[in-house]
C-alpha cells in the first residue's frame, strides 16, 4: 500500500510535470505568435482577431471614415 | 496591403471606409461607395441586398449601437470573389497559421500527458492497494491454519 502510494505519486508526478512543461512550450509559442500578430502594423483589428482565433465585434462608426 | 471594397470590389484607400446602414456595418468600402451609403442608403439596400441578408444582432432596437459579429464581415467580403476573400482573411493570417497549430498541438499534448499521468498514478495506487489487501488477507488466513 505504501509502495503503491509512493510509486504512484512518483510516476504520476513525473508525468504531470512533463505535461506542464510541454503545455508551457505550447503556450509560449502561442504567446510569441500573439505578440507578433499584435505588434504588426500591417494588420487590422479584424485580421488580428482572426489570426488569434478570437471573437471580434467591429466598432460601429455611423457613416464615418475609418482610415 | 491592398483592401478591396465589399460593394464594388475596387481598391479601398487608407484601409477602407466604414458605413452603417440600419444596424449593419459595411467595411471596408471605397470612398465612392462610402459616399453613396451616406447619401442614398435606400439604393444601397436595394442594390446590395445580399450584404444585409445575414441575421444581425438587430432584434433589440434598430438604433442600438451594436454591430455585427466578426463572421458576418467574412461573409460580406467573400461575395466579390474567392481571391478577395483570400486576401482579406489573409496571407498574413496564413503566415502564422502553422505556428498557432503547432502551439495548440503542444498545449493539447501537455494536457494529455498530465491527464494520463494522473490516470497512471491512480492505476498504480489501485494495483498496489489490491496487492496489499491480498497480502494482508493471505497472512491473516495463514495464521489460523
């Protein structure tokens, strides 16, 4: 029983740690891409939202020029 | 980056203009179409009815300051041609698409590894628990024989 607890905790903890590290790598990659998309002057907000897979609602301008 | 007008398909200068007819936001527009929208919105409604066909968030009130969600712009833009749709949705967006895929794949893999770690730990715990129970019962039964 004690062996089971120790061994299970060890193996589970190792797997969990490995999963955290792999997830962190993926999230870092995503953060890099988000940062690149956000700082690009060639993109509109619409395209930024599309690139980041985020929902976007355009700000409504009544009959006005945007750019 | 070239922006095409969703009404006439011509190049829209300065990133395009925006016009609002009823509760529909039209963007990007060239200068002529923006002028036409502000001058004669009824004609635009008749001539470009397909731009207003999609269900907007208009059920509350016609004067509410709401605008259509993002996918509506995509459908409005895609009416000109596939090339304009590709252009607006983008070469630039495609540039990082694989990076985003790889990132979400890694993130998902990490979550899977974490979950499988918890499952494996539980299985090991149960296995040794059963082994312990079996050993104890065997020992106790052998004491009485």
